[in-house]
C-alpha cells in the first residue's frame, strides 16, 4: 500500500542585483605585516584599529575572514582598496 505524498511547488523568488548581499573575503597571504593589513582594513572598511586587528588575526589563524558585506559596488570598492597593496581578496 503505497501512499502518494503531494509536495507543493516551491516559490521561487528572483532577487535584483541591489537586493543581493555581497561579501568581501580577505585571505591570509603572509606577505604583509599585521600593521600593513590593519592600516589597509581601516582605510577600506572604516573600522577601528581594534576591529581591523581582530579581522587580521582571524585571517592569519584560519586562512580567511569576511571583512565586509553589502551592495556589489561597495564590496568592489572595498576589495579594490585592499588589493591596492597586494592583499588577496575575493568578492
């Protein structure tokens, strides 16, 4: 006695590019000092030195860290600022 189970069709919602949440990931590259990374993070995301220090520590310890999320254009701006000194990032 097999019962058929009816599963409703899932609702598919299409998001516009403005509605998407983008992220900037900073990777550890061992090619910059902590001070250089901290200074660049402060410039790129406008955070305090203490916050930048914590982000740099996480990237160093775990290999990567999310440093920013937001609209695509803002993420690209942050990534460009970080990349300008050769830091490895991905949007």
